[in-house]
C-alpha cells in the first residue's frame, strides 16, 4: 500500500480535528468536571487506548471513569514541560500507571497530555515509532528522531497546510470549518506536527 501524501494527511487531520480533537481540547481547557471526564472517555475510545486503563481501577472502586487521570493532568500547564520534557512526561506516566495497576501507559499519557496542553507534547505511538525506527519505550530517542524527520519535512508540510483554507468545502463541519478558521488553525505549528503524526502512522502501518 502506498504511503499517504502530506496533502492527504493534512486534510485527514483537519477533519479529525473538527470531528474529534477540537472537542476534546476545548472540554479539557474550559469544560466542567463532567465534560472533562466525558472528553477523556471519548478520546480513550477514539484513540483505542481505553483498554490500557481497566475500569476495575476507577469505576469498580466507585470513582468516575478516568477520574484518577483527570486528577493528575487537570492542573498541568505547558510551562511545567519546558525544562525537561521527557522527564516530566515519564513522571506523569508513572503517576497514571500507579493508579492503574502499574501498567505501561506511555502512549496513552502522551495522547492525553497533548489533548490537555498540545505543545510541547509530541504523541508517542507504536506505528509512528516503527516509522522513525526507534526502540519500544525509548521516548528520548523517539522525540529526537521525530523532530529530525519533522524538520526535514516541515517546509513541505507548512506549504501543504497553507492550501487547506481553499479546501473548506471538503471538510466535515463547514459551520466551524470556515476559510478563516481553517487558515487560523492550519498556520499553527501544533497542527503541522499532527499532520506529520498522521503521515508517520500511515508509514508505520505500511512497514
């Protein structure tokens, strides 16, 4: 199967943002407690990571689903990750893992952290890891390779994303996805990074 182009990946992520990620991010940024928990549940389902947090560690203990996760990530601010990004992520992973039977939750942690604060978080995913060629669980090496490959492709990705406003008639939610809104978000570096994520996931899946 052919690897998807950046053009494909940019429109794919735009529609994913409008359908899923936008709502998750808005809820964690501005929602009440119930809305934040619902966003985590929905994101867990969409990203296929719910199985990594068995309900016996929250609901079956009388807690709301994902309440231990929300308690950990809700107070976090981007500034906390500026000095030693990987170390801070691994500490958050350790805390979440501790609440859920000491399971491996690195990918899940980066996905929930990205929804919470976006940059400087990069999502760690098994398919993307295969695409960049790093070992399982080696977050430092993964981030280094990811950034190197992103930098090599960044100019092309930015150029592709600059054309997205002209594709507004092809988006899933045209009420929100106006030309002006698409121009605003597709100019953000975090958006370019997520387009690259989609590219890597497709590349890793075809490896």
